[in-house]
C-alpha cells in the first residue's frame, strides 16, 4: 500500500471513484496504521471538497454517512473532486473512545499535527498535508459521542471574508434546523487548520450516544450532498429546510460549565432551552440521592450541549451555553 505522503490529487483518474488504503505509521506489531480514503474525481475540473469523520472515535454518524454519499456520487456527473476519510482517528475508533487509547490525545486538539510526533499527531499532520490542504471546502462530521448530548446542528466560520461568506452560504443550505455561527475558533481543530489556510469550513453535531439515529443519518447525508451542490460539484439546488435556531458563539466545548463534585449527574434543562443567569441547570448527586452540587447558569444563554454520561468526575464538563444571532 502507498504511504499517504505519496498521495496526490493528480494520481486520481478522472470520472472515477477510487478507494485508497493509505499507510500513515507503523504499529508495534509491524503492521501499518492505515486510513481509508474515498475519492471521487469528476469528468470536469472543479473544486475539491474534503469530508472527514471519526476525528473523535466514538462519533459514528459521519462514519456511516461518508460511504453512503460515496455510493451516491456519479463521477461522470461531477465537477471537481470529493475526498472523504470516514475514520480519521483509527485507534480511538477501535477503542470506541473519543481520544486515542495509544497516546491519550484528542485529535481535535492537535492540528496541524507533527510528522515526527505520536500516532495522533502523525495522523493529523498527514491529513492536513495530503487531504485538508486540497480543500476548497472542509466538512468535518462530528456528533456528541458517548459522553455528551448536542442537538443536530451545523456550525460554520462566521467571518467577513471570502472564506467566512462561503462557510455561511454552505451552512445555511445544509438543511439543519440549528445553525451555529463561530466568529473565532480555538486552535488544534481541523477547522482551525482550515481557517489558517483560508479554506471555508463547516462541521456537524448530533445527539450521538454511540448509536446513529435515522434522522441524523438522513440530515448529514443530504447536508453533504447539499454542500456539494452549493460548491458546484453537483448540479441542482440544495434541498434545505428553514433555520429555527440561529446561534452565535465561540463553540469551544472545552470551556463548558464543569462539575465540582463527582457523582451521578441529572440535568434539569433540555437542549436548546433558554436560561437566565442563576437558573438551576442540574445536580450532581451521591448514590444515596443526596445533592452534592447544584449547577447554576453563570450567564444567560441557550443550552447547546450537556453531559450525556451520568457518571461524572470533578472537572468533567456538564453544560455549554451560547448566544443567539441578533
Ligand atoms: Zn467530535
């Protein structure tokens, strides 16, 4: 198998779909760690759209959506190229974990990666150099995974620039009822690399929890196809839906409202609820049912993310709030 360093767009035949298994690193048993890359190159020249999933290993929607989109693409009817990696953090996926069990790293915090670093840093580096760098649009398919709970949404780069305007255009055509605008993005993400490269980007979230709901599968599949239509890779108008919640905020879930006590977490609000500063959001209880901590909203906002996993340790994120677009 070729090493991913040898992958070039020009190596892809036109009007053809290609499945590539690309070596990234050597594992301790001497076997290669491989990424599967699904590439569809149209008959005519055009933009390159990159679609990623499995940057977190326990977020399965995109892993199933990418082969579905690949099956639906007809390269004879396409302009440009679609490059899709259904499972980016392979070791995390194998462990059914958010982060890699090998080096403990969260792949969404290590971009642009390091070719001489640990496994996660190496995968990130080569994804950046050989895949993301080609993109005229980056779509990173996430969901809440096993530990969190997030409504189906599309997030995008909200910025007065060519990349920002294109990101917004794609996000509003995606078909999600919740759209989340991000004026800033924290370092280490695929989308922060895209921002640095001047590349438009969107990403998704969904409730997750280790299963794939049919409605999220359908939304993401149609959303990727809609994005390809906006970019001119596919003909036709996007099949979109009205936006019901247009939200605005930083989107850094690392800055969630965290638990002070360990215990059993019970939420007292729902996703997309509007809360005021001081409202009770939930409780952490001990196994006897005694309340160890009551969690209050530190500021007004919309509940965009909450913990899904009931067991919490001190410091675990419980809630994230964001604002509405005025
Ligand atoms: Zn994720």
